C-alpha cells in the first residue's frame, strides 16, 4: 500500500482537497466544482470524497492529513493588526472576534477539519498536521516541478504573516531563505487597484490584468512615489495611510480617491480611460517588483531554475516578463498557484517528511499529470446520462469525433469540449474547454458576449501544438499550464492602422493571422499542448491544422460568467443549452445544437448566479 497523505485548504478562498501517494499527486479538486458555488470557501467535503473514491481508499488507508496554514499563528496576526489599527478598526474587530474566540472558531481550524472529516464516515481520521501557508505554496511549486533543485518564489496577499517568501529547493527539502511580512504585500497592492477599478477582490484580479493593455501607465510613477517603496532587491514597503484593509473590510478609501482623482468605479459601471490607465500602471509596477525579486532569487540561491506559486504567480504577464528577461534558464509555475494549490502543497510537504521520493525527475517531466487530477466520466456513464434524459447524440470513434469537431471549428462553430479528467486549478487546459477558430476576427466578441456573458474586453487564450508554438509565439519555453504571456510572432502579425484609436475601440483592430487570441498589445496567454499530457486534445489540434493550416485554437473555460467550470456531463449539457455553443463533444459523443429539444427553465439562471 502506498503512503497516502490528504491535503486540505478550506474556509478562506477556493477550498480544495488533494491526495498524494508516495509524494505523487493522484487526485485534486476544488469544492466549487461540486457545490457549483464560485470560489466556495466551505469545508471541501465533496472534494475529499472524490479524492478517496478516485484512489479507492478510506481514511483507514490514509497516513496523514495536512492543513495548508497555521490558524493559531494567523490569529496572532489578526489580533496584532486590530491592535495596531485601534481605535478605528474597532467595529470590524468587534464583528470578527467571535468567529476566532469561540470553542470551535477559526483558531482551532485544524480541529474543525478533523471533525468534518470524521463526519464523512469513511474510517478513522489521522491527526491533522498544520503547515504554514507559504510553506504549502512553496511545496506545491517545487516538489511537483521537473527540477532537482531550484529557487522558489511565493508571492500572494497574505498567509499567516508572510506575503512574499524565497525558498531554496533541493531534492526532497525546502529551505526558507527570506520573507516579507504583512501588511506589505504585492498581492494586496494589486487587489487594492482591483477593488478601486470596480472588480471583485480575490477573483477580479485577472480582469485587471486583461484590462491593462488598453491603457497607458501614466500613474506608475505616482504609485512608485506614493504607494510603494521598492528597493533594488525587490523588497518593498507600502504606505499604509492610503490603504484601508488594516482597518476594515474595504481595500481603499479617501486617500486613494484623492490620489487618483475621484471615487472608485462601481461594479458593472462604465469603464473609463482612468481604469484602463490605472490597470496599466499597477501592472507595470507589479512586473518591476517581480523582476527584481526574481533577480534576487537567482543571486541568493545560485540556481538556474525558478518555481513560482501564490496568487501573484497567476499573473501570467509578469511571469512572461521573467522568462523574457533571461534571469533563469527555465521557470515552472504551479498550475493551481492560489490557495487551492495549498492543499496539494501541504500534503506534499508532509509526504516528503515521511520519506517520499521524487521519482518523476527521471522522466524529465513534472508530476502534475497535465493538472488533469479531477473526476472523469467514461463513455458508459455518459451514455447512461444521455439515454436517461432523451438527449439526441451520435456516438463516434476517436478518429471520427476529432475529424467532425475539427470540421465544425473550421466552419466557424463554437464547441464545448468535455474529455477525460477535470483540471485542477483555475485554467481550462483541454478537458473542460470551450473552443473556437482563432482566425475569425469576430470570435472574441461572440464568445465573450454570447457564450461567456461577460465583459467584451476580456482576452482569450490560444492552445497551440507544442511543436508549432515558436512559429506563432515568441516563447522561450513551453507553457503547458497557460501561465505565460508571450508576444505573437512577427511572422503572424499584421500592421494595425490604429492611429487615434483608444480604449475598447482597440478591439476592432485586427492585429494578426489569429486575431481572436491576439490582445491589443500583440500578446497572448499561451497554452502549449503535447501528445503526452493530453493525447485527444493534441489530436484535435493536429486535425484542425491539417484542415486549415493553423495549429492554434481559442481555448476558454467551459463555464459562463459567475459559474465554476463544469464538472459533470449534466453541467456540460446545461451550459451547452444555455449558451450559443454550437456543438458539444462529450467524451465519445457528439451533440449538435440544432438537433436538441427546446430548452426551458423555471427562472432566468443569470439572475441566480452572482457576478464574479
């Protein structure tokens, strides 16, 4: 029997469970995919159950349970924060304190985790081992990586105290090298601008990143001179007079309003040139800090490889700047870089202490299995679902399925692609994806407004055959997890006659041979697809190339705005019918929208899903 360790992240953001066997990830999933509540922070009971079922085990077979942060240390930080912000923070302090001080409060989260696991009735639950938040991030970044040794950089909002940490990974050990502490946080700085620009903190940061290319960084010097003091080694301090998160539940207040010429944009309000320029400005500063931190990581560790995790590691534009700078020979980013990935990291940290090895190093690949660690549904299960609900479909062999989907895509159809095990992390990587033709100039707007029901400015990512990637993108290395932004190759660019065009009008300008995935600054968030990690997806890209000459597809997550990525055949069919998706490839079955019965619901589902 393998040595099994279960990891848990819960109660703050994106609760998740992960199971490792002898240090190797075998199952992992976010609770939101089961509960259908976006960024669900409740205890991940269903994700835990999935992990046990996937491995065919009970708690009697589990050697250890690991929780991704230290609740008692976090409580000390919360108390110190309240004390330092007194008396202005008293209302927030008075409201929040009971949740920490009660007998089953947040201070005793590890005990709560054990009780919740016991309530599942799946055997005797081992003692819960508490890990520190940034240790969990670092473990998730280094231990699954393909490197024997590496510098490890973790940057996020805050864990217990740490906001930025540097580690040195060697073999099965991690050594802490340096740490920056709350309230000085690059993640909090970025979230403050996310909030000020009218987006939701902890989920809207990627919108701010996507908005940045529409603007000019005209506030960057003001941010450097007023809000953040950055040293040459990348360490920094924020001027807390301009931030409100120490004193209450908002990120910014009057100080930000005076500094940037008026109140924050209200959610769903009209975007103006100010928001474009604020996004461009904080993105530029963030990239500068990350580059300085990366150089320090190289100097302090002497390593030529870098691993990244933490919420800021999801800023794929900054990641691309690090690769372009040539500071490291290679970088590897945990695909579940946020708090969900902490469940995996905590489990791996415990597993390594228990003597696990990193046998995957001999393969030259990482240990994440393409991040395809979630549930799968075989064709018999899908057939039973389709039959039980009277859903018209065609059952096809692999070759014919791929051929017909490629033909549909080439004809301008939008395809829901539901295949194999679900992705772990925020990105759809060809298992739960919506696909389109990147050559179609109207595809980006059509997918945003008629499929995703979201803001028109949001860019889409290209999936490209790994062997053809350099013909289309200026990539220094492979990008299997869609976490690097690169410039579209010069050979694919078109001259853009955009003199005087500003803001969202830039969307109408065609810039390349693949306009649906080319952002307004000629950049793209690239996913490279190889035959090993996702054979059927690779096969589809090859078939599309054979038909069109283009080895690229638009790839966006299989969901609509405000909803988690689909998990089950039912989730996929519901999303298919609610949107203007034309075809659904559900395992070995192909569904055509024109053949489906009329879709009716008792209420408008868009009113029931909160906007993210």
